[in-house]
C-alpha cells in the first residue's frame, strides 16, 4: 500500500541535528531504581535468587471480587468513554467511604476520578503552578512529585525534613521556605519513602499558612488505609481547601488498572474537570466499574487482612533492621516502606545497595531517588514481599555485613 | 477517628481569596459540545428522541475477542504495573501490524505504549515544546490538540487550511507560518473534524521542512484503519523522524480502556520513556493484555466489518447532506466525520445546532470547538450511529430546514 513519493532520509542518515528537546526533557530524571531493577532481572535470568525489597507495589494481585466486577463489566460491554469527572456511582461510593471511614462529609461533586494518582497530581499542579513559580516539597520525598512540578515548568523547592518532624513538612518549615513565588505545597501522608504520617496539627497549620499567603496545598493520601498504629489524619477534616489526591493502587490493590481520584474545592471543580477532559478524555471504564466493588464488605475483609499482613511485616522488619545497625528514626507507621540511615554501616548507600544486590541477592533502593540532602546515607526497604522472604533478606544482609560488606 | 485540633475554616467561610489558578487554567477551554450533550441528555430525560451525531466515539462495544482477552487477564491476576514502555509482546504485535498493513519496518523498541493517544500527545509535546515556543496546528482541527500545547505553556499557532489542500497542513503553508520560535508541527490524518487524509507528498514535505528548520513533526494517526477510498499514507514511511501517535480507541474499538501508543526516533526513546514513567507509571495492564487480541484474524474480521458499516454510513450521509444544501468540500475519506459549511442554510452554526437539537431532535457539533477562522459557518456530523438513525436525522433536518429553520 506504499505510494511512490519523495523519500525523506532520517536524521541519522543525513546527519542533520534533530530538533532541540525541551528543557524539561533534560530536567526530568529517570528513576535510578530502574537500573537496579534491570540488573536484578539480569541476575535472576542467570539463576540467582533475589529478594525484592525495591518495589513500591503490593505483592498481592487485585482482590478477587474486584477482578470479578471488572470481568462482569467487560461481559456487559461497558467499554465506552465515561464522563471526564468519572462514573457518578463511583464518586458517590468514594464520598461514602470518606463518611464511613473518616467521619468527613464530602460532596461527591467535588470528587473527580483520575487515571491513577499520577493523573490527579498532574492536574493539581497544572491548575496551580505557572512557569517560574515554585512548589515546596519535603525532602526526602517521592521522586515523581518533583518531576510533576518540572513537567509544568515550575521549580521544585526541596525542604529538608528530618526525624524531628517525623519527616513531614511542618508549617514552620514551610513558612521559612516559601516566598512570593511559591504556588503550592505538596505533602504526602503516609509518606514515601519514610512511611510516616502528617499530624492533624501540621495539616491545619499548612492550610492556615496557605490561606495567609495565597499558596495552594496538595495532600497526597495514596497510602491512606495502610497504617499500623492508628489512622492518619484526614486532610479534608483539617485543610478544607486542600486538593487531596488518592488512588485505588495501594490499599485497594489495583496498581495496574491506573485509577485514582482527587477532591478539589467546589469552585475549582470546573477547572479540574476541563483539564481532565482535555488531558485524558476520561479514566478507564473497566477500572471504574471494577472499583465499585472495592466498597463491599467482602472486599474490605480482604483489604484489612492484607493490611494486617503488612503490619506483621513491618513489625518483623523494623526491629530486625535496627538490630543490624540501620538507624530508622521516627515512626514508620504507614505505607510499606522503611527509610534507613546507613551511617553506622558504610558511607555510600548506592555502593551498599549494589553490594547487597550482587553479593547477597537483596534488592533495595538507594536514597538517590528520594532526596537531595544526604542520598548517600539512606536506603529504602519496601516490605512488599512476605515475612519468610523478609527473614531471608535479613539473614543475607547480616552475613554480608559480617563479611565486611 | 477525628482528632481534636485547630479547625481551619474554608476559603468560602473566611472570605479570603483562593490561591491564584495558573494562567494555563484560564487558557485551556472546555469542549463546547459538552454543554450541548448535557442538554441532549436533559431532553432525553424528558422523553425526547435524539439522534446523536455529536459524539466522536464508535457506537460498537469493544469486540468480543478483545473483551474476552481482558476477562482472561483479570482471571489470571494480571493486575500489576507493567514497564513504563509497555508490555513487550504488545510492542512486538504493533510492529507486526506496521509490517503487515503498511509494509513499514519499525523496531518494536521505538514503540511505546501510552494511556490513550492523549498520553502520547502530552509526552510528545512535553518533549518538544518549551514555554514561549509555538506549535503549528491546522485550523480546523481537534480541540484537545491546541490544549495539549497550552498545557505545556507553548503557543498553538492555528494555520488556516481549506478544501484546496483537503484541509491538511501542507509544507508550503507550514513554511509560511513557522518562525524561529516554532518547536513542532502537529497534524492528523485522517483528520478530525474533516475526515480528510494527508498525502504522502505532504508528509514527506513536512518532514523535509522539519529537518531544514529543526522543527519536530508529530503525526496523529488515531483514525488510521478507518478509511474508505484507499489507505492513507503511513507517516513512518515518509517522515522517518516524526513522532507518530496512534490509539486502540477507534479502529480497534477500545475507547474506554484508554490505550494508545507512540513511535519515536530511536535516540529519543529514553526521553519518552522517562516522561511516561514519571507522568503515568505505566499504561493499564488489563487493557494491554486485552489489546494483544486485536491482532488476531477473528478480531480483524470484526474490525473490517465495522469499517464497512462506517463506509456505508458515509456513502449514505455525504450525498444526503449535500442534497440538503450543506457544502462539504474536499474528500472526507476517513474517520467518521463530515465537516459541513452551512453558509447556504444560515449564518450561525451554533444557532443551527441549537435549533436542530431543540426542534428536530438531532445533535451535531458546531464549528466553535474546531476552528478559529469561521466557526459560525461550520457543523460537524459524526456518523457514529447506524444508517437507519442517520436516515431519521436527515428527514428531521430536511423538515426543520423546510419549515424555515
């Protein structure tokens, strides 16, 4: 079916320069962990046994009732576009969830369904941050967050947080870091990589600061539901004008379906909706129908059993790593991560991660992906594998360290 | 589970101004058709019968073998994240499709799976267009395209195209419109709203212009496969360094699954991949497994039967509208749209669309969503409903016009 025509040679053939890539293409960084993951797969292909503690994904498949609801939706031919704001029944179900689990009343009209929390974060930052403005982010933090800021050509401003504030951005730290160019603050609770929670007082304080200074507040709650020492504060109860981002990926176990949501102040709903409409058309229809089944008793029992499994893993791994000499300050009370200071064991976390992978068969993520301040002193351990495997990892790490690293 | 704390009042309660929204929030426009669609639903709720010719979505559900493959993937627990670049088997299958259907050899490593063509367009523009640069777009054109340009803070530069070039951007028009700030050209073939095709000479000429001037070329081929008078030129054969965007939504009938792909020059693959990784994590896993079933003989038979149905609809609707006095120049040889000049019938297409909806029960889209030059003179008709319903619409329009509009 090819038509004879002028044949244009590729750039490579004619050796002319390609068009310039955008500046943001250079600023946005790939995840360093991907290189490590690729190497782990290589070692496995060569017959090695690797304990994976580098992956931020629950090791459970989506719960059977949710998969079944997805299968039913497909059998019923529910495959067309949905409204940009999402399936009305799902928005209602999420409002019910806020009421039941958090005692917070949220108008379903303020809840917008998004393609993953990723879609929500992009829209939230596109709404708030113009080029040349800056956005405050706790450091350490989730690497995508600063890259979403880069994607909209604003400047991520890393604010050092430490064990003193349980690795959370406090109103005092934020007030000291913001200036007249600050468009937004973006915090996560439970946080990645530290697993720590923001207090209600911190959320209220950030909200008050935002009001005084005209700065937006975005709260990433994608690990909500995965908490082990009492529930985290619900931002909507303490920061009524925050943009709250959540996901069906973690507690609800729907990672690969790519479904999340955002709650926005009522008068910003049309703005968020037109951005969703233009950037994504709508979120996945089979995923939205499947997600309706997340809010049944049968599904909740599965989610709660999984939460209990994560709790047991944390309760095993946290003291075990501390016994090995890893310093884990603060209270990692949620998500499925421990963020360890390795100072007592070495002076380069990337070297240690590489050694653990190559010599001990344990994959963990060095601090490089998570922070600007002291990446070489930190490792993230994800407890997204079962306790037996975690015990294997601990023994292997112990032997590796005993042998002198 | 609420914790007593300082209660922060909402912006509304304390009457302080909200943080400013970004400039792009104001520039990006909602689709005007949504208001019309909402009104159509209202009329239907009141008992009216409306023929829907405003919707850019095939009226067929996803083909049974594809839905079945999705159901199987869910039964098998394939619900986790995939690599950011997509399922390797799907990238291979798409490469096979280019070979078989277009005689074009494409390295599967250059094919990246995206969350809809939407995800591909956002990444393509984020790669090429910095704030302050401009992007050439044919006018009329698909409204999201200029909004993707706005989303990355570049300036959409509408280039008037007309029947003389079958509504396609030609190398001559592009050369006249570009300047030293032009980052990219974004064209679609078959085009929306006109259904016309870019010639191989035009694609080669745009590619050559891009090479001379260091301007990127993005070719949107999401309606490829839906063509009725011979296949459109395949951009990869004529513009080897173009970024080509495609989708499983239209020919493959997977709209609500949100799955597409992009083909990028080999040395830009790592850049596109890191953007996909950061902005989306990965495309939908159930959708990717389902899409594998698009490339079987059984599925192809269904797609081809549907294409034949679209052809019959076009062959009915095009002369029927012309008989009614709509001027449809050029050759609408693909997609499922006819773009009509209404000058002989009235002087305001928005009024005409409103009259047709309210008085005649026919929903069509006024030019406002598609062009800047003469929106008031144009209407888009989508033949995404069966021939009987199209015949009903034609009779109703005829009566409406005969009654004096």
